[in-house]
């Protein structure tokens, strides 16, 4: 049983469903929930996060969520994910790779650099190459996320970077995903 927390339009949940997953979804945005409902059916989309059953999910995906919200909300979401996860379950949390924080371009996006230091929490703008979507993202050092996971009761089982691409003579990985389990 899978929960996609921050499902957006439901595209990942739809793919997981086609692969045989029993997938429920939640997104903060009513517009995204409507889009996901059209793809998955209303019964697969929670309208309020309070409806999500506790200790019910073997796997939870939370992708490209923590990188667009503030630190206080990051903590609240990680605490929620811990509550929704069944015993021996796994959480996958992914976001844009903060180690490539002050660059103009990756394989998938253009970024407006800020000149801020790596350790500084700051906001920057980016444009997704495929579709031209404009997004405001919050840079937080990777160490912030790792401490957040531990403070929220998780053990980091794995850290997976997307396949690196060479851009401007340097290797760049657009994304990082953490595999987390609850501490015993």
C-alpha cells in the first residue's frame, strides 16, 4: 500500500498504479487534487490530510515537496509521514540536489543564481526546460535535510543521486532521493 504525499497532478501515482500498486494520494493544492482525481478516481485522493489513516502505508513517496516550502512546514510534513507509515515501512523523499545550489543550468532546468553561500537558506527561481514552468524553490543545505530526517524519527538507509550529466564541464545530478525507515 502506497501513499504519495504531494502528488501534484497524480502522474507518479498513476504509473505506480499501472505497475500494480495500491496508491492513495494527497496534495495541498485543490487544483492538483482535482487533476489527480481525474486520473486516479476520487476515492484515491484525500481532500484533507486528516483523512489519511495512520500507520497504514508500506511505502510513502514525498517528491519535490520539501524544497518548495519553509523549514517549519518541512518538520510538520516529516512528522506526518512518520505517523502514516506502517511498521517496517519505507519513505522516499526526493528534491532537487542542493549540492548544485548556485548554478545557472542543469539538464532539466535553468536557474537564476543568487550568489548566496551554500549554507544559507535562500529562495531562488527556476524554469523547467520541458514546458517552461516557473518555480520558486527554497535552497536548504543537504545537511539540513539529513538532520530533519533524524530529528523526525527516521534512519537514512540510502541516498540516491540521479544519473549525473556533464554541463559546463562539470558533473551535475539534478535530484537526490533518500530512503528512510523509522527508528526502532
